[in-house]
């Protein structure tokens, strides 16, 4: 049985100051680790949305983003929203 690794926060497109978090299954973590950098803003496609267990809730969202085998990530270099870290 694999445990999940909680490593990423996501901003929604509608409200860049609103964040939710994502899970990457341990068996897929090595695939994404080279793409994810601290402080970078990423576009994520082909993922699942699931209800967040109260045990894992670290934001006020009731849903989380789950990376699955077809998930694609791409760093946004220009034109990204500025994130207000004080929110």
C-alpha cells in the first residue's frame, strides 16, 4: 500500500489568492519531482478532483487535486498571477 505525499498548493484561476492543496501518490512522486520547484507557478492538466478528508485538511477547501498517470505539469514563466502570501 502506498501512502500519499502532500507537497503542492494550487491557486484557482478565478481567485489567485485562494489556495487548495494537491496529493501526488508516492509511486508517482519521482516522476513529478524534477518539474516542481519551490516558488514556481505551474499549469496542471489532466488531474482528478476529490473530497479532502478532514484528517488531511490544511486549507479551507473541501476538495483537493490528485495527480494521476496522465497528469501534465508545465511551469508558467510569464503572465502568471502574483500570489498574495499573506492571505
